C-alpha cells in the first residue's frame, strides 16, 4: 500500500507533471499546494487521488471566518451547559463534548486518508502559520482532556489556493507546489471526451475553437473554464446544433460567458 502511486482516473485526466507532483508529495510526506485559475480541477484532484488510491476523502472547506483551531477540535460548552441544566448523565465527562475537526478526523483515522484543505487563501493571513506545527508534527494537544491526538497514519494533504492572498514563506517552504496550467487543446479534447466519448468530431472542434477565441479576448473579465466548455458541448448536443452554426451564431453562449460586459465583447467579436 505504501508504494501506491497516483495515476489519474477515468473521470480525471491529469498531466504527467501533475501526477509526478502528487507522487513526490506522498513520497516526501509533505502537503501538496495546488494553484491554478478557477475551473482547472484543483478541488477535483483530491477526489481523484482518493478514488485512485482507494482512500477516504476528508474535505475541510475554508471560509473567511475559519480558524485553525476549528480544524483540530472544538469544545461544545453550550451543549454541556444544556445537558447540565436538564440533568443529563455523563455531563462531567468533558471528552463527550470534544468534537474533532477535519484535521483531527484525519489524524485520528484508523486508515490513511486524503485530506483536502480547500481554498486556504480565503482565511486570514495567520491561518496557514497556525497550522504549521500540526502539519509538521502530525499531532495536537487537547487542553480540556489533557490528551494528545497523534496521527495513526500521516494523511495525504492536498491544499488548494486561488491566489487571492500571498501565503507566508514559512508555510510555502513546507509544501510541494504545483501550478495547474489551463489545458491546451489536445488535453482539453481528451477531457471533454471523457464526458462525451461519442461527441461529433467537427462539433467539438468548432466549439473548442470558439471557446479558446473567447478566452483570448483582450478585455474579457471572466475567462470561461473547463467545466463551462463541458456544459456548452452538452448544451450544443442537446439542442441539436450543427457544427457549422457554432462560429457564426455562438448558440447558448450564456453557458460559457457569465458577465454582461463579456457578453457584449463576444457579440461584437473583439479579439486581440
């Protein structure tokens, strides 16, 4: 089991460089920090790694209000007070009111898991540094019960960032870093055909040409993502649109273009 290597899945087409980064992070027992523009499959990577390696996936979705402590454990004092008021048995057992967070669950698991810390840059600047000790030592201390939770198995940690904030240097030094480039046309065709293996070749070619033309527009505010191309191809097929209509009419372009200003650009054919 320790020699398992990530090789992608039927549903997730990964580049050789990305698969190598995942496997290096696993071998070196370091978190893998993934960046890339929205829609490049950062979050789906963790799902693919878990599926390919046959491991449970634990997802810690980070918000602007998230604190590192929440990932370790929380002490439910409100529930304990409530139970005490109503004479519940065992109210003196503090351990009953300790709830492990996502990081705590990963450490306490009987088997190795994949832990996704999703969009770490949404939290405040101190959040990554607050995780350093636990991610290095793979343990944390519960003060209320005087218990140390030590990882039975070091989880495979995948961290995603949308580059909204700069992450601290001390944190970056402890990670393996990979930037997921936006797929080129050859890889994109492979990705789309995973979802629609029988898509008509010319329809896909014309849709992809229009898609990459839109992404290349100089003033486009929101570049369409891989998932939006997949949805568009699906819409074109459902709508019975012929390939020769795509370039001239851009049917269902609202599936791809989501901002008013961008829609105006596309309609007027503004390009670099």
